[in-house]
């Protein structure tokens, strides 16, 4: 992955030819279809406000995903639900199933991409799965009901800043005071939105941004901080 100047002035990662080649290899090795690049308008799905705010479809490079996941401490990972907001054809969901999350969930706006992800999930071969509860949902993440408990939210630049505000508000307002949210943001174009909220930056690796919204109270407040800081 190479860094290129982003809209907000800082360096942002970009999927390179190597990343795409590794993506095609991932598809071949597991008998799935995830490597593609296009705008949602090319799919013929219904339009509407959510589509107007959406970016495009492109899968996260395998190596970048794993690098971002390395910032999640194992004990926190085991008690959390992983949510890919804008799960596309399901690459990040398939990769997340290799980790011992309590549950892995993908939420995707486009019915066409969701259908491909479902096929991928049912046909994927040789994925060293450690999470047995893997789900896909089709719908607008701005209207989604997010699972209760600790969350690891993954975003690969799915939409504009307004949609991100909306999704973040939904996640943060529906959690209990004991729940902690760790957010992995690949290509963090709208990082400023996170800084508007009470987030703490855990790490800023080349692959993106890792931030956390600590539990507001309870015995387990700051549960992931020690592990996060040590990485
Ligand atoms: C850059 S792709 C990332 C795909 C996937 N997360 C991955 O890494 O392989 C962004 C995805 O977000 C989806 N998306 C955009 N707006 C959305 C919304 N409001 N709700 C759910 N999904 C959305 C797009 O359809 C697209 O599939």
C-alpha cells in the first residue's frame, strides 16, 4: 500500500496493484468473488438519499485488514461483535470470521452486492473460521439497529461525512454505559467527524485510524485501553 495526499491534507492509504493482485489471489484461494471496483450507480440498484451519500465499492486489501485488526486486543475481540458498515461483497466479513469474535455482522446497502456476499459466505472454502456466528444484513446503515455489547466497527470509507455522523450517533446513542466501541477506519477521509465526538485515538497506522469510545461507566470501563496501548 502507498500513501497519497488525501482531501483532508494528511496521507491516506490507497489500494495499489499489489493489493489488487493479493485480492484476486484471495478470491481464487477461497472460491469467492470480492475483487472489483465500481460506483453503486453502475449496479442498477434503487437510488435514493443513501446512494447519494455512498462512495463506491472496493474491497479492503487483505493485508491492510489484518494490520488494522492487530490493534484489537485478543480479550476484547472475544467479547465483541464485529460490524462491517458497508460490507459490499463480504471480503472484510470473511476475513473477520478468522478471529474469535462473539459474532461477525455485515450491513450492506446494495441488494446486488449483498446477494454476492451471501453467495460468497455460503461457498467460501478453506477459511480458517474461528467465529461461527456470521451474519449479513441488507439495508441502510443510517437506519440500522446495532448489536448490544462491545463493538468493533469497521469502515472502509463507505459514505460522506453526514452519513458517518448519522451512523456514529446511532451506534453511540443505542449502547449501554458499559459498552465500549472500537472503530477501525480504513481510508479515514472523514476522520474529523470522529474527533467531533468523544473518541480517543488508539493508533494511526499506515492502514488508517483506530479510535475508541470508552465505556462511560462500570467495572469494565477502559477495558481495551491497556491492550491497545501496548501495540
Ligand atoms: C469501499 S466499499 C467497502 C466494502 C467492504 N467493507 C470491504 O472492505 O470489503 C464501501 C461499501 O459501503 C456500502 N455503503 C455505502 N453507503 C451505505 C449505507 N448507507 N449503508 C450500508 N452500506 C453502505 C457500499 O455499497 C459499499 O459496498
